[in-house]
C-alpha cells in the first residue's frame, strides 16, 4: 500500500499464490466488469503464456507475474501499440529503480545484453469497433538466479538479480511499474500515441540493427529503420521498405 503511487492502476488487486496464468484470470474478471486499473498478480504461474501458445517460465516468488486491465477509449486497431506503451513503462521503471540499462526489442521483449529480462503479452476483447478491455501481461524476471532458469532458457533469459548480483524488492518495483504505466497511459489518452512512440525509439535496441524477419510464410533480412505511427517496424530490404506488423513474426539479429 504505502509504496503504491498510482491512482487507478493497482487500486484493485487480485493476488494469487499459484495461478494458471494471470492473463487468463484478468480476462475473466474483465469480462465480469471489473474496474479499469484492476491488476492480477501471482507468486507463481503454472501455465504462464507467451505469444503463439509458447510458455512463460514463472517460478514461485521470483518474478513479477502481472496483468493489468485497461478499458481505453480508443479504437481496437490501436491496441497493438499498448504493448509498446507497456514496454516503455517497464523499461523506464527498471532503468530508474534498478539502474539496469535494459532496452526494448520490437515489439514485446525487454533485453539486457541480448538476453530477455521481460516479456509482454497484450490481449484484447472488442466488439463493434469498441474495446471492451485490454489485458497487458508482463513477466519480469526479478530474483530468479541464473542457475534457476531451465537449460533451454539459460542462454536467452536473464534477471535483475543475475545482472546486479543483488535481489530487488518485487513489491517496490511493481509499484514503480504501475506508476510509470499510469503516467504513460494518461499521456496516451490526452495526446495520442505519438509521444510514446518517440520515447519507444529512444529506448529501442532494435532500430539500426540488421535483422532477420521470420514470418509464417516468408523470411527476409534487412535493416530495422524505424517504427511508424501504427507501431509497425519498418525494415529496409533489397526489395525496398517492408512494414512488419506485430503478430506471428519474429525478429532475430542477422
Ligand atoms: C512473451 O512471449 O515474451 C510474453 C510473456 C508474457 C508473460 C506474462 S507473465 C504475466 C502474464 N500472464 C501470462 O500467462 N503471460 C503474461 P514470447 O515473445 O512468445 O516469448 C516466449 C518465449 O520466451 C518462450 O518460448 C521462451 O523461449 C522464452 N521464455 C519463457 N519464459 C521466459 C522467462 N521467464 N524469461 C525469459 N524468457 C522466457
């Protein structure tokens, strides 16, 4: 309570010791009409989810396994940019509170030295051109030690503990994330996404890099140039400029 500085986000908290997926719980309570800003947090997730039915390793008491319910007043087509908005908020919170110089890999990863510190999964329910709710799920590896990651994640995942060599208060970091997210969300509602997308560019580790774009039915390489007003990644290739829309594409360094 005492460290919570946000006004709307986190004022209603659903706390679980163990849960399947905080995003699934958040979608249920959102469908039942919970207020905007309601959050779901858990000590552990038994079936934490990534995108495309990939899993998310969520050991007990080690991370921030968080879902935030928003009811934004904008069109459903704008929703993908909420992932970029959340990435900006979490990156700023980790940089300022933990002093870890992490950066954003388009669209939904926060990396430190190429390894994943945070993953974000945004899900939406909309009908008739109006958003009913958006659930922003965030998995932050806080106090997981390097040895605790399963072998398949050893080379690709990291945590704040592993970077700093000292544990960090999950509660305080959670409060910082909620405060940053609330500020940015209010800015988006007031001014639209343009300022947030500009800020995203300054925190990105993808722009300027040679990338491989791997989609469901094609694959190409090029240089990540910028993101456009939709939050799509623009990649310069031999065939000209290509627009990469978040979804089932993955971006890898060349
Ligand atoms: C993501 O998917 O990065 C989104 C992860 C979102 C997790 C949060 S936790 C709270 C909320 N509730 C949920 O059920 N989910 C959200 P994607 O880009 O598809 O990346 C998934 C891939 O990351 C996996 O296939 C692994 O390779 C890797 N991975 C799994 N667990 C990880 C971890 N703890 N740290 C780093 N990488 C991990």
